[in-house]
């Protein structure tokens, strides 16, 4: 399965987080600095460090190939850089128990203040979900009892499978669907010339897609589907009877 995921080109080409680092943001260059700094730290030791060198090469291949795996370079680079720091010869100093308790309390207060400043609450999270995912469209499908098959785009597949408890046309399990199906779905949602030949779309009972997707605009004028619901995030179409 791991080999299938690593060699599946369709998912890598269509999903932004699986593509290589574009080096457009500061965070991208920080990853590069971690890699260069780790390589310099190993070279400074003037001896062959087999495990750390192999770890750095593995992290570089994985992280620079896929944005989703940049954490591997962060962890490996941090460990390599930390290992090169010489230990202090000063004897360890005993920290009084009251000071330890005060440190823990201060850390807890900082975390609590951070949550308050960033407004990390369940209501705020629910608002972000409603503005990002088809939350209201799902409620409409539930209330009206629309039945599948469901046709959806890749980005919302996991959310719709979880919220509707209904089989989706595609989701993040690229090893399950294969390159051909992923590419077919991407072309259909992009409204490429052969979009109408997608059998999954033509045989679907309900379609849920982003309100600004090219396919959504076309389905507004397609007699085979009727617009059943629309908000600023999603549109719902049902098969015409």
C-alpha cells in the first residue's frame, strides 16, 4: 500500500498538499534552511555519521517531494542540529520545587491566554466549518431526504462521507480510487470538453459542489439536473425526474 501511494501520479498532480514545495512562502525557505543547516552540522563533524546522514537524505527526499511531509525534515533536522550541540561541563543545578510549580502554572496561563486571544472555541470552530465545508448543504440534503448516488469533488469527499453517511464518488483515499478515477473527477469539475461523458455524474442522484466550480455553473443550465439549494459555499443539484 505504501508503494502504491508513493507511485500514484494522479493524486500527486491534482492535490496541492501532495505536490512539491513551491518556495513561495517563508515557511518553504525555513524547511530549506533546516536541510542546509543539518547538512552543514554533519559536515562540521568531519567524520562519516551514517545514520544521521541517511536520515537527512530520507527526510529531504520525502519533504521536498510532498508539502504534506515537510514535518519529516523539521523533526529530522531538529534532531540532527540538537545532536551537534556540545554538552555543557557545568554541573547540573537543582531547581527548587516551588519554582517548578510556578513554571508549570505560568505555562498553563500562557496556553489559556493564547486560546482566549485566538478565540479557539467550539462556536468559532463551527463557524469555520460552515464557511469552508458544505455544512448547510448537508443539512438540506438530510431534511429533504435526497438519495444518491452522490457526486462530489475531491476536497469535500471525506467531509461528506462522514456527515451524510453516504458513499461518495471520490475522497482522499487515492489508493482506493486510482489515478484514472481521480483524473476523471478533476476534469469533470473543471468542466473540460468531455465532462458530459462522466458516467458517475450522469448516473448520480444528487450533486454537491463548490458554488464557484466550473461544473456548478454548467449544471445550472443542464436539464438533467435541478438546482435544489445554494449558499455562498456550496450548491446542491438533484437529478431531474
